[in-house]
C-alpha cells in the first residue's frame, strides 16, 4: 500500500531533474514504478519517489538517489549539469528546514535549536 502523505498546499514546479525523468520515461515507455525500480530508488515505493520528483513535491533527492537516477538517465547519453546543479543546490541547512516543515505538516512538533 502506498504511504499517505499530506498534499502540498500549492502547486509546485518540478525541478529540471523532474522534467528530465519524465521525458526519459515517456521516451522509453516506462511507468514511474518501472523507472524507479530501474534506478533502484524508493525501496518498496519507487513510483512515489519518482512522482515526488516529477511533480516538484521533492526538489532535491538524496545524493545516493541522485547518483542512481543520473546513471539511468546517462544510459541514453551524457546528461548535462542539471542533475549536478540539483545536488549542489541542496545546502544541508535548507534541506533540514524543509524536512522539519514536512514533519510539522504531518502533525509532529519539531523545532531546531542552534548549537553555540
């Protein structure tokens, strides 16, 4: 069964990586699940991982996932620096703040306290 997650309050714009994944899938006639399985991402729910990237729900995948996705995309030929720029654009503090927002949206109270 697919995990239930809250929907984003506003439409999100997919990243350049999400657009590339969708184009690759459509060109090769793959479902999101098939692409996710081919890349080896998402565990039991590869279609959720790919859907999240394609719809913009997730803008920056985990570096390991990014590497696996890039390998699949590069099977068609060199991929420009779009996938690299996604990885570089994910400063840890911003990613952590994004995760806290997502956890809070699930009804849990999480706060960040700076260490001095």
